[in-house]
C-alpha cells in the first residue's frame, strides 16, 4: 500500500515535553499544507468497501468519504479532526491497515499515547511493517514503559529496516535510557551507530542524530562535545530545530590560556586569531577533531528527535526523535 499518510518523522527532532515528533529542543516539522483532499489509493478504498461488506452500498461509500476527509484533515495538521474520524473508522473497519495507521499517527501527534499504541499495535499485527515502530516506541517511552521500548528496539534491529527508520528508533531507544538515568549507555546507543560521524553530505536523519547526541553530551556536562555537534548541525542548516538557542545557552567556546598565548607563552599573530572560515570545515571542526563523539562516550542523554518524556494527555500538543 502506498504510504500516502504523509508523516514527517523528522518532526524530527521533537521537544521532549513539547511537540512529540522531535527531540528535546527541536522545531516543529517543516511540512507543506494540502490545498485539496487527496484521493485515496484505489486499493485502500477497495479494502474499506470489502471490510464493510455487511453494510449498505451507500454506507460503504460514506466510509470511503470519511477516510478521505480524515486524510485531508491530517495533511492540513488538523489532528483532532483526523483522530476523531480515524477512531470512527477504526470502530467499523479497523481491519484495514491504512485506517489504523492514520488513526495511530493522528493520536500520536495529539499526545494521546494509549490510543496511538492501540492503533499502531493493530497496524503492526496486520502488516508486520516496521516503519511505525519508532513512533510506537516513542509512545511507550512517553508512558514510562521502558521495557516495552527496549523490546521493540531489539525487534526492530532484527527486522532490517531502512536507514531512516533505524535512526529514529535509535534516537528513541537512547532517550529511553536517558530517562532512566543511564546516560553513558544512552550515548553508546547513538555513538555506536555512527551518530557522531562527520559527513560531507548529511541527510535529515544525520542532523537529527547529531542534535540528539549533542543534547546527551550537554546533559552529561561534556560541553565541548555538545558544542561541536550543535555547531555541526548549524553549519549544515542554521535554521534547524533550536540549535542557535542551544549554542547560545552553552556560551562562547573557552580557550585555554596556553592556546591563547601560543607556543612559548607568546600571543599569536592577529591572522592566527581569526575565526575558522565558514567555507572550510566550520567553527566546530577543531573541537570535533579532538573530541569526536564517536571516539569516546561520556555520559549524556537526549529527549532526542522523536523522544518524548511527557505524560499521557488527551490534549497533548501537536507533534517524536528520534528518535
């Protein structure tokens, strides 16, 4: 089935207690708004009609139309409406995977964790599709069910998911460990997956992992590593998440007295004191070389992109870490 429910998992880096699809301190997702209701794929409409075979022909078409409205509402960020319509559909044609998927994500975006878990679990049982598992893990994390998060993380790693799904799940798994105070292991989960590597052409998932790992390092008190990773994110996308605020909160980079004076205690020439060129490796490069997060793992832990740490609320805010 086409993945026509457009969910920006990178809503990515979501705030741990705010927008649920991003990491602690990350931004609202960047998504366009539909101008008209998208047509359902023919196979979805057919599944709905077949699932309601005991109903009248008129009611079957009513259900198809309801699904179209639910998708349109979701696509316009009207999650309350999408969740309401999705819940109605699930009560009548809950055996249709597309219905469960939409109802699950609408509930997830509203912070209705228990409803989202119910729909996601039904969807996974119907399809064995692993791409909703990061969101399901995120819901279980928000409910404080860390054992369930660990079990889902183990299952996902054996399912050979695509790289984006694995990255989001890794962020949530790390956040769950951090919630329990195991910051060193949380860092290990991200760093062992290559989250600290510097890349020439990073994708959105790399930025989300850098942000999550930086958040962990900051929470662990390792400011140099945190700053290096936040700066790396800012170099690629200065508007990403709230990275400028995070860097400002860390304060200016401190240089040791010996570094300020140079070899032999002499102050360096003016040219040597210039900031690194933005056309080169950028401000965080020197720190990253000396404190590559992938080399040593200190304690830290994000609410990571996609990782919530809030309470189950039927009126939760719009919007995981990943993630």
